[in-house]
């Protein structure tokens, strides 16, 4: 459940990116301001979630609930920025962009996203043992000499950077990070050494398929890709949850 969309990290990146679009600055260029502000927003959201969710037992449920609260608050802030904007065209483009779209992605943003994704996946693959330990709980991590709090901070910082780059180019696209890992676990198992590349492949394939549907279903009009991933992802997630309950019964 600890998906960047659920934890509010995507919402933080969206606030920063929306601010860069709706409140243009002359100090730095727009192509620099958008990912920079998005990264700042994602990093702020990550720090806030870690602070609110850091109970005495580092309860994962508390962390997720904190992320949900932070996500709602930041989404409201983004909506306020759109409402308060005196530029209707910019506000309309931000609303469409917040639901996700790959129509306006440039080669520069594509290369930035690809490079970031490769480096992030490589980093997560190299620390697969740490991720396996965290998945078993804080006590298991401590028994292996891993500091759970420090590990979460480093991992969330790296993920915040990756999310900022992606959100700056394509907007906030939900459900992929929530559904795909559960689907991948049913295929390759729970080891993160196998799970990381499987999620990267399946997530990319699902995103491309969703983009094709969003562009062709009501062509020449384009549906925001977040609408497609939400419609496809929600029932898939419910099916995965129901299958999990049946296995435990």
C-alpha cells in the first residue's frame, strides 16, 4: 500500500509543478523550474509523512494514513492554486496535466525520466536486501543491523527525486505503483532482487497500454491517462485483495 500516490509524494510533486506553471518566475527558465519545484514539493511531502508517521513502533499503517492525510491536504492546495489563478488557459492545462498525459512530453523530459528510472531501479536493486528486511518489519531489519528510520529516509529521498522528474513531465498518474507490485509478486515472488525489474517492466507496459487506450478510445480527443489507469487499476486491485483473502482463508 506504500505507493507514492497513497503516501502523498505525488501530490507534493504536483503542488510544486502546478506552482511553477501558474506562478511563472523570471529567475530560472520554465524547463528548469518545473522539475525543481516538483522535486521540492515531493521532498517536502516525504519529510512531512515521515514526521507524522514516525510513531514509537514505526507502524506502517500509521505511515500510510499520514500519507493519505498529507495527500488530501496537498491536493486541496493544488486545487486552490488552480482556483486562484487568473490565467484560465494555464489553469485548464494544469487540471488536465494533474490527471496525467504523455502528449506534451519532450525528448528532454523523456531522457531525464529514462535516466532517472534506470538509476532509481539500479539503486533499489542494489539495496534489495534492505528492502526485504524492511518488508519483514522493523525488528527483522534491526536484527540484521539495518536502521529502519535512516533506510526509509534515504529510500524516500531517492523516490522523491524520481517522482518529481516523472510528474514534471507526465503529471500525476495513479494506481500503477499501487497495483503493479502486487501483480508482480504473484509472478516472481517477494524477493526484491526479482521484484524491482519485474515491476519496472510490467509498470512500463501497463503505462504504454493505458496511453494507447487514452489516445484512441475517443480519438481525436484524448482522455487523461490517469482516468484510464484508475478505471483499469481499481477493479484489478480489488481482485488482488480478494485473491489474497482467499489464500489466507
